[in-house]
C-alpha cells in the first residue's frame, strides 16, 4: 500500500471551502511520517523505496476508469438477486 501513501495527504478543492472546519490532510503528513518511520525503525524495517502511485487530478471525485464498471456490475447483480439482504 506504500505507493498510495501520498493520496492520504492530498488536499482537495473541498478543503478550501472547509477552511477552519476541517483539517487539511497535507498538514498531517510530517507528524504521521515521523510516527510511521519510528515504528518501522523499531521493527528494524526500512521505509520502502518505491515510486508513489500517480494521483489523478482529483482522486476523491468518484470518477473511475471503465475497468471498474465490471466490478460494479458484479456487485449490483448480487444485490439485485437478493433484495433486502443484510450483508
């Protein structure tokens, strides 16, 4: 999951509207990374040296590639076959 770490700290346009209400994810990065690095050091592990996954322009906008359509169709068909089921 390390390649997706940057996404946790990505600010979105919505954060501009929530100024003073919500914390900007980017402001949490430094302290979070210090804690993660300390835990890895205690476990005698190194910070992974991998390239971060490319973030889309807005990773939380709900727009996905056509490849997720197959997964969505499968999940919807299951729910339609068992209406009212509790998961």
